[in-house]
């Protein structure tokens, strides 16, 4: 369940849907050979790295799939590769171009027989490993006067723009990487800020539903109950919309809209009933299971009726 919570936090921070956030975080961990204990570090670096650069979730997804595995073999950490991709994104390179170019540059640095490695050997750089090695090699090349024309000779054409960005902006890469070390607290602050928005609150709700389903072992019965509740609420709102369409008048429409807003909050009364049902399903003996679910369904039905009455009353239904 803790992994589910971490994925939900990542989704909130990065502004993604939970399934996509889970896939991206999982792929990042696999690429770097990390385990579940590193999940908080991974989501924090990805989320904060995007916030501190022009990276977004889509660019991160491309980078994870294209660059991360190669970066691991080169001796980079997740903070290192996010800083490389972030710097390229800051300079306007698209996600696919930045990810592919970064991978190719790392491969060229690893190729002992390639032109880039031979150029570095000639400048006294015999080994390049990790981000510190890359930064040092870039500074050596820059100090040697390597210009745009020269970079066409020592790296592939598709990577020239990225290579020159690194060449002139090695310090910016290093600065961004240093700002991504131990950013767990920053990620939590970002999460709290995003939760103040409707999208963040919606993701949190989706996470709570997912966690409840996991707690119940993926109960199909629970899913059916929740589906009925949501559909019932939708029917009530549709009925109210029909009432609004029948009675013109700006003042009345405003009053009815206020009724909708109040009704939406009223729908939330259903959630505690679901939670109550879930606790009973989990903790009570199997012999009492169906009876308890019946009681919970009755409670949900009663809450739904209450929601309907409040919606219609707020809309000024003459029958109430």
C-alpha cells in the first residue's frame, strides 16, 4: 500500500493520471535497479526536477524509456540524468530529441574507438565516468576551444545541438543536479500545494479508491457499489439540469447553480458510508459478510436519497 501512496503523490506533484504515473515511476526504478525502498526518492527527484526545469511528465516519460538504462550503465544516478534532460529542455529541445541525444552522447563517451573519446584522450582525459567525469570532460573540451564546427566532427549530427548545450552549460547541469539531492521535503511541499487544486484533490480521491480496492483484495462487489453510487449521483445531477432548462431567468439559474454546488458537496456524504462498509467487509467473519453488505448498501441508498432531496430543494423544486 505504501507504493500506491507514493505513486499517488507523484501523480499529484507531476499532474498525471495514477496509472501513467505508476508506469513511469516503475520504469525509472527498474532502469536504475532500485527497489521499493527507493520509491520516495525516485518520485521526489522526478517531480522536483520537472518543477525546477522545463521538463514535464511527457518529456520525463520519453527520457525514462530512452535514456535511463544507458545512463545507469554509464554510472549516472537518477538525479544526474534528470539534470541533463532538464538542461536540454530549458534550452528548448523536445523530449524525444533531448532523450535520444543524451543517450547517444553517453554512448559516444563510452566508445573508446570513437572520435569523441580520441579527442578527449588527446587532451589528457583518459576516463569519463559519472556526472562529475562528464562535467570535467566538457570543461576540458570547452577550454580547448572546441566550437560548433568541431562538434560536428566528434559527435553524431543528431546530437550536435545537445552536445553544444552541455559544452557551454556544464555548470548549469551541475547546479541543477545539486538541487535535486535529498528533495523529499520539497516534494511534500509541492504535494500540499497541488492538493489545493481540484485536479490534485481528484487524484487523491482516485488513490483512496485504489487503496480501498487493494485492501479488499480487488473486490468486484466494492467496485459495483461505487459504480452504482457514482451513476446515481450523475442521474440526480442530470435531472436537476433538466429542471434548469425548463425555467429561464438569470436569477433563478444562479440560485439553481448554487444548488448544484451544494449538491456536489452533499454527494461526498456517500464516501463515509463506503468506508464504513469496507471496514466491515474486511474485519467481520465470513458468515456475516452478506448481511453487513446489505446494511451498508442501505446506508448508501439512504445517503443517495438525502443527496437527491438536497439537490432538488436547492433548485427550488415546488414538490418539496
